[in-house]
C-alpha cells in the first residue's frame, strides 16, 4: 500500500501558490508566437489544444513539480498493477483491465483478471450476435427488436450516453430505451408503445438488490407477465449482476447473467458487462473498437512522460483553475448532438469520484476538491448560459469538443456548428473592448481547452472517456483523496429506506420537525 502524500503541505505546493499569475491571454499570445504549437498534445485520434488556458511555462513547470511531489506516477503505476488503491474499501481499481487485450495478462491475487474479463466479453458477444441475427427470439417466436436497459448511476449513464453517441453504428432493426429514475413516469414512458413480445430487458445491478433498479425491473416483469405469461420472463430478461441467487429468483436463467467485479466502480463500468445494451446495438466488433480506444489512452497515460501526458496536463490545469485561480466549476461543451449525454456522464464520473472532504487517512482536506461539472451541447448552450460565460462575474473554465466530419450528410450544418465552436473559444479568450459601450464589452481571459478529432467513432468515444477518467485520477492524487469510493450516497439511501414504509403506514419514527411535517403532509395528500 502506498502511503498518502499531502501535497498541500509540501514546498512544491507553496511554490505553485507563489507562481506569478500569467497576464491576459491576449498578452500571452502576443508575446509567444509559438504558444499555439507548444500547448497542444495529441493522443490517439485526439488533438488537445490547451493554449487558451491561463497558464505559461512557469505555471506548467510548477504544476509538474506538484504532480511529482504528490506521487502521481507512483500511484498510477500501482493502479495499473492491481494494488488496492481504493483504501476505504480495500480494493484494487482495475477499470483499465476491462479494455486490456487478451494477450496481455494481469495477475492480481493469483487470478488473471484479463482472462476473466475476456471470458465475459466472449459470452456477451455470443449473446449479442444471437439477438442481432434474429436467432434468439421472444417467447412467442417474434424477433427481439426493442432493448430496455434498467439500471441507475453508472449502470445507466454510461450505456445511455454511449448509445446516443454511437447512434450512427446501431443495428438497423434494434432500438434502445434507458430507465433509471424510480419515478414511475420513467418506466411508463419507456414501455409506452412497445410490444412485449419484441422487447428484451437488460437489468443491471451488481447485487441485484438496488432498490430503484429492482422496483423498475419488477414493474417491467409484471408488464411482460401480464402480456405473455410467467414463462416468458426467461426469454425477455437478462441480468448484469454477480448475485446468481437473486437473479434466478427473479426468473432469469443464470446462463444469461453477465458478471463484473468489485474492482469496477459503477461510473467506470461502461466497458464491462454494463455495456451489454450498447454491444447489442453496435455489435461486438464495434464494441471491441471502443475498448481499443480506451486502451490507447490507458497506454499513453501509463507510459508518456508527465510533461507530455495528456491526462496529467489537463488534470493539473484543472488544479490550477480550481485551487489557485479559484474557479470552482467546469463546463463541458460538446459541439456534437450525439454527445448530448456526455456532460451528465462526466458529471457523475468527476463529482462522485472527487467530491470528497477527507483525505486517505480520514483527515480533512485543506483545499477545495472536485469541480462542479455541467454543460450542454452547442449551439443550444450559446442561447442559454453563454451570456454568463462571456460577461458574468464568475469565470467558468470550459472544455470544447468537436469533430471535423459528421455522420450525417448536411455539410453546411456542420461547418456552421464548428465555426461556432472555434468562435466561442476565441471570444472567451480574447474578448472585445468597447469603452464607449461597456455593455458590449467582453473582458476575455476566460480559459478553455479544445479537444477535436476527425469523427466520433467507437474508438474515439473510448479515447474521450478514458482521457477524462485519468484526469479525475490525477486530480484525486494531488488532493490526496480516494477517488474510487462513494460513501456520500449512502446516508440518503439509508434514510429513504427507513422513510418509505413510514409514508405508507400509520406510524412514523423519530425525525426532525421539518421532516416529520413533510411526511405528515404527504400521508394526508397521498391517494391510491
């Protein structure tokens, strides 16, 4: 086990805080004609331009010294080796093993985890091909055409985001819907208009006890039984889980249970069996391309020097923005309609990972952690919140994401879209002075990074996700926190499980007066 390092108590952190703040971006570009060439890093198909961040060579040097003092490289190597760096749960952190090629074994505690991963991938591939080819039919002999993924958190956000992102690669005769919210309106909408005889449900819950997921799955099961009878459950449901007993009790053949491991956190599980719905849509070969894209960035992160390492540089720039410049949010702005769910996906990845207030030994952190991540696709966002980005009093660092070539044939639309991306980054950085009309002045000096690639392919999507995963890792290392637990979601769940029967019964337990008043109001107004 690696001893935690509290970098904010080091000389390198003090030196970072003392590093002079660079001048306005206008001056930085004017003084350094080569800035746009030097402040670019490429990995796989991604070109990452961070020249419009408020950093200079002195800042980058100080940040790299902080990374070295924080032991980023050592902790990274420990993760790839399968050491239990998730200290509060005593677990390895091996989402990187999910996309490791089959001929690159990794033995952890006497088990080749890569072999186990590929055994599950092979089973997923065989099942997906059966559905896609029409060889696996529903209970009445009809072809399965509709996939309903039931999960929550990472069991929903990952496959839902990726399914939308890779719409161009979907099987022509398959569609998918995703249900996560326990609000009955969600499952009602998901089932609306579907034929039970043509619908396959993928229920994703590691323990098969997650209350929101099992509530929705129970409603879906009743819907299928009502339409097709009890015996149909086994033909219309599969599980992504490790709890064979509960899966079998639900009525699912455990031969159609696809497992994963406790070293995979939900928000890091898209490329595990949690991605089964996605594999059904895009096919095993395209899913393999997605995994290969992840692995490209993994290898870059594992081997590239820190000063040329994309996740390290972006993670450190995030540290500079949040902890030195005091910018506490980050906007993710994809100029690609297919990535409409990407900001929400990254919101969970980042905020659930690094929204922590104690360090690895349980002591309180001494600086802010975890930026507030939010965003919307362009150009919609431009007509909603860009006013604040350009002229507001709060400065919001932004990540722009775009592609040279769309999957549709409307080239004029795409040229206009990308013109807006490039223009917005330029406007944020350089602004415009109108002393005579101050309301039309733009201060500029608003930092952004622009990430571009040729086209949004399965491989490129894997590269993007892995890039942000490792950015989160780097920042967690610097802050000295455990990025891989999520105890913060526990208390609310416990209280909800206690309050639920009290809302429908006659007696309530002890609660504060506000909570008790809300429960009393609900019971008085509840119908049905």
